[in-house]
C-alpha cells in the first residue's frame, strides 16, 4: 500500500536570474507530522514554502500537496493551507477579533462569527479580543498569527519562523499548541533557527544554498553525520561549513 503524504514533491527548483536558490528539492511529509525546515539565512526555506502554496511559480518540479498537483492546482492548495509569513502581517490598529474577522472574510469562511470566537478560545486569546494587535507583545502577536492561519480550518500549516524574537516561555507554549494541533491531525512544515524547536519536530530537513543536505529524525540526522558524539547543533554547523566549500557565492 502506498502511504499518502501531505506533501510529496520532487525536483522543486527556483531561480532568480542565474542564481538557483532552491535546487531540485525532494520532500515527503506525512499527514499529522511536524516537519522542521532548518538552514542558514538565504538557504531557500521561504522560497520553497512559497512555491509549495502557489505564491511563487516553480521553475521545475512536480508532485502533490494535500493530494493536489503542486504546479497546476495551487488555488485548491491555498484553500486548505494556512501560511504564517516570516513577518507579522496584521493590522496593528485593529483588535485581535477584528483582525481575525478580516481574515475570515478574506477566506469566505461560513459562520464567521463562530469561527472568530473559536479561534480566540482555541489560542487562549479570550479576554484580549478587544486589544489592538499593535499593542501585543511578541508572544501574543504570534498567537494571533497562528489563530489567523487556522481560521479557515486548513489541513496543512506552513509556519515560517513563527517564534522568531519570542521569549522562551512563549515559545514553549506555542510549541505545546502545535503538538496538540498535530495530535488532532494537522500537518506542519515549520522553519526555525532554534535547536530546541528542531528537536521537537518529528522529522527535519537541513538546507544550504538551496540544496537539501540531510533529512530524517533528529537521531537519524545526528547518526548520519559521521561525527563523534555531536549535538544536533554541531551537525548543522558542520554541514553549513562543509557546504560553503561546494557552493561558494
Ligand atoms: N524575489 C526575489 N528576487 C531575487 N532573489 C530572491 C527573491 N526572494 C529570495 N531571493 C533570494 O533567494 C535566496 C533564498 O532566500 P529565502 O528567503 O528563501 O531564504 P531563507 O532560507 O528563507 O532565509 P532566512 O533564514 O533568512 O529567512 C536568498 O539569496 C535571497 O536573497
Ligand atoms: Mg526565510
């Protein structure tokens, strides 16, 4: 029996001018999995995510996302994907509830009022719904962003550095929330620069200069590195250093 993957793509490639920033990446993510996307600045993580949800046209590649063709059916994919961008992108002079209502309208969510109320409750935002988004601390902003990308009931969440600049306790709570949503069947592709977060992923992939250098569980990635008793961070630093020689700018 063939396993059904939430993401199953091969050879995904993006070039800007003569610069190949995503170079033939294959990726398979199982339904309900929390998959980590790790790699230095500029390695192609955001570009890959944008191709996956059809915001950016791929130059080459094929496969499926949520059972839809990743090249030709991007409209269908977008409807079932929640994408949390790397930068906070909400209206700072609208309240939490107003921002969520706006996003629900954009997606044409039925029972909008109910969806907004559920979003507020699910993310522990009750009591703060009238607070302006611009007045929230980093941790609460990220919670609002997560609530917003859940509002249309997606099956896959693409979270691009969702916890950048967030304090350790808020990061931990954010991850508890992610693990709970994954337990309920949601699939996640998450980029992060934090090692503790990489370790909380079911599996992960490491990118450098657009190339996928290693993937697997944290234990598999560590075991495959050929280093003596390394931490996950040691492995990533080693990969980053050795890939520099092959792909100098
Ligand atoms: N629209 C664009 N036009 C030209 N070059 C681009 C464009 N978008 C991204 N790039 C380049 O593509 C490369 C990959 O960028 P990308 O944003 O995907 O990296 P990243 O892994 O997400 O980095 P970070 O960890 O800093 O977010 C970089 O060299 C970047 O400058
Ligand atoms: Mg990025």
